[in-house]
C-alpha cells in the first residue's frame, strides 16, 4: 500500500479565515480524498500558526492576551474546516506541547551540526510577513514583494548557517524538476539561491510570544523555524519513529506563492541540517483576486470563508475553485463564472445525465440493472467504454501532475460524451419499438459510465458523487478507483433509484448584488434553487407527452364560436382525428389546409361546443393575440414522432 502525506500551510490566527484559506485547504482535501479512493494510506495535515510578533501585536491591539486570541481564532479555523467537511487527519496548533518539544529537538540537531551561532542582527523586518528583507528588497519603507511595511531591527540574535546549504539546495532543485513546482516557481527559487544566500537570523529578543531558544530563554525562536517544523511534529518526528518513518517525507506541501522562499529554501535547509529527508514536493499555487481586484479588507472585497460556505453548496464551491484556475496560476473569483460553471457543467451536463438515465432505467427496465451478454459489439458502445477507461487513466495522470483542474475537465467531458451516447442510441425509441435487448445494453452502458464518472468525482464533489453512487445502489467496493480496473463491474440485478436534484441551477448575479460579497441571503438563494428544481420535469415525464406530425386535411368554422376552427388532422392513423383549435381569428379555414403541424396525440379528449377534440395543436400566442403554428416546412409523413 502506498502512503500519501499532504499538508497545507498552517494559518495565522490574527484574523478571520477567508477565501484564500478555504482554497488551499479544499485543494489539499481533494488530493487527500483522491488518494484514499486509490486505497493509499493518507495523512492530511492542516492547522494554525500561533506564535510571532504579528500575533502578539494583534492581541495587544485588542487588549487581550495572545493565548486568548489564538484560542479564539484557531477555533474559528477548526470550525470552518468542519463546516467545509474537510477530511484532515490532524488539525495542529503550534502552541501544543508536542510541537514545542519537536522544535527544541530540531534546534538541538541543527546546533549539533554546527549550524547555529550567536551574532548581531541589523536589518529590515516586516512583522506582517514575518520576514527579513535585504536593502534591495525594500522601497519607500515597504517590502517590494508584498507591499508590507518594514521596520529597522538591531539586536543580538542566533543565526542559522543558511549559506552553507547553497550548493546542496541547488542540487536538490536539479535532482528532480518537480521538487519545487510549478516550473516558474522553481526557476524563481533557483535564481534566488544562485544570487547567494545569507545566514538567517533565527531568534528575537524584543518580544516574547514564541518558543524560547533551548537554554537561552531570553531569545524567542523566529516564527518560521517554529511554524515549518509543524510538518514533522504532526506525524511524531521524534516521539513516534514508526509513524514518522511511515509518512515522512511529505509527498506534497501545498502552499501559496507568497510563502515559497520559506518552504523551498529555509525548510529543506533546516531538514538537511537536522539530518532528515527532504519533502518530495513543494507546490505553490496562485492567488485569487476578487472580481478583478486584489482581495483586501480596505478595498471592501474581502470574502469571508464562512459567508462563502453559507452562500453556496459545498460541492459547487469545491467544483468551481478546483476547476476555474489551472493549479499554480492566479485566478479571479467571479460569482458570474461560478453560476455559469454550475449551470452548464454540473446541472446541465452531469446532473442531466444522471437524471435522464436513472429516470429511463426506472421507467423502462423497472429500476433494475440489466444483465448484459458478453462482449460489446456496437462501435458506439466500444467508444464509450474506451473513453471511460481513458478518463480514468487521464484523471490519475492529471492528479500525479498536480493538475486537478484537468482531472475535472476530463470527467465532465466523459459526462458530455455519455449524454451524446444517450442522445444517439435513444433508449426511449428502443423502448417504444420494443427492442428490449438493445434497450438494456444501452442503459447498462450509460449506468456504467455514470459509475465511472461518480467514482472519479468523489474526491472533488463528494456529496453529489456519494448520492449518485447511492442511487446506483452499489456496494462500497465498487466505489473505489480499483473498481474501475475494467468496464462492466456494475452488477446485474442491482436496484437503482434516481437521486434528488443533484445540482440546482443558480440565477446569474444581478446588478443589485454587491459585487464584492457573496450573496447576501443564502436562505433565499437555496429556496429559489429548490423551486427551480421543483419546476423541472424529468426526461421521463417529458417522454410521457406523445407528439406527432399532423397534416390538416379539412377545416371549418364552428357555429356560435368565433374563435374556434374544427379541423380534421391526419396523424398517421386509419382515420383523421377531429381537433378543435382556438385559431379562427388568425386563420381562415382554407389557409391551413395541407399544413403539417405539431399535435399532442395522447391528451385526454375534451368537448368544446359539443364537438369532441381528440388531439391538441401546438401554437404560440403572439403579443397581438394572433397565433403562429408549430409547423414543418418539410413534407414529413403524417404520424412521424416529434421529440
Ligand atoms: N502562517 C503562514 C504559513 C506557515 S506554513 C508553515 C501563513 N499564513 S497565512 O494565513 O498568512 O496564509 C496562508 C495561506 O493562504 C498561504 O498559502 C497564502 O498563500 C494563502 N492565501 C492568502 N491569500 C490568498 C488569496 N487571495 N488567494 C489564494 N491564497 C491565498 O502564511
């Protein structure tokens, strides 16, 4: 069994969780779920970064102790992640005891390697970034990279011999190109290291909120030495060697591009110094802007993560975030795009496929998966199977390449292809013609394709995927990636059931919506979506309406009713049907003789002015109250089905 260890950054607790925090954690969650689906032994870590000057100052501002502040705010992150139904195995806090012990041991090991010495630091520091900057990285009192304010710092400090690891770091970047990804980030980091590394100040004496340097209590450890170590604390680095051996090195540290240097330069150097293996990959994703602008409280376009979770179904949010930006790129959060993707890709594509296929299965084959005979013979069936298998492989490759957006793209295109398959094989027509064997084959293939789609979707939209798989009525062993090893594992005889609306359509945002915040009234939104769902009819219901081409063979006025015409319409039967239609003020009887029109032919007969009307004519009423008939300009045979 392979193992998979995935981490998110641990979040600063000086403020409320926002869109960016939700994004990183959702992406890591999708990876963790995908690997569990593959049967891997997964450890998924997230948590909060609670020490440092920035936190101490934020608490001072609020007039509370740092401990009070971190307890309160860390709880918010934990609550958010529960609300988002994330599947982390540990939520770590850097104020926990095992973490302090691990950090102390790291420092002891780094010291034992001769990498720590006492010196004097004089330079620029940004509390907001918790980062030291060179003169060349500063402009007008701010760090160029982040725009954060810097302050001049001069104090006694312990240093870590970062410069000693320059060559080893460069070797690590070259050893496997995906150690630091995407490529652009790797190049950025390489250039930074090639330009020469200076030793790193790793303690401060001017504030106290942190882990003290072992045996030097007036020195507090630099928050990044403390924070980065969380990745090994969580899996028992120095107190549970068996667990540590099993999960370390991390398979991927998912981070944002702003904290690349800490993860791709400092962290591997600390690990080298402590004699520990390096992570398999540091992957830096991009940043979200909101409706085109950088997200910030002062701009008023700050998206609070709880509001986001209230405004949208979790599946929809996850799908949008993962699908919208190629992992690694920056992207723009737009409600309009979210609604577009939901409506087109989730509701109209995947939702529609599941809905129509399960409705037909219930209507035509008693909701029971049919037994199919041996090999697929029809080329259209073979193509569908091949595409399902290719999609499974493509999704796996995309996940290995850290392209979860691509995985979703492949799954939605399998769904489109399956919709096309259904459209082409027309199970409803096979049903009507009584071609039972072919009907069963085509429904079996559609259901099996849906099983492939739902299994693959489970990591990304877990709730909807779970409901689809429940609808297919299959056992857990058929819900894994392994169970996609071959086509046709969906067992005959299984009872299927149509799930409730999987993805409700959403209304596009209107001008009244505040463009910088998620929808104000989530409850109303949900209600609207529900109503919309209730207005939809299933494909099956649509099929209940029988429509045929009718040729008008005779027409006359109805005495006493100046709006009605009595028609004789040939709908392909032995005798024409009598139809009473309210179109006399638009058409004279002679106007419409020989017209081929659309007739509903399975409506209960109705009596109008004593005449039994045996079918209904379809027409559109225009704004001037005249009618346009739904007619064919082709001389199509009377009685031909309209669908
Ligand atoms: N505490 C450090 C990380 C320590 S890891 C050992 C930290 N915390 S943070 O709360 O400021 O940021 C956490 C993550 O959120 C970072 O990966 C950052 O890139 C990400 N994001 C913050 N704003 C973001 C967006 N607007 N968009 C996407 N991600 C963003 O840094």
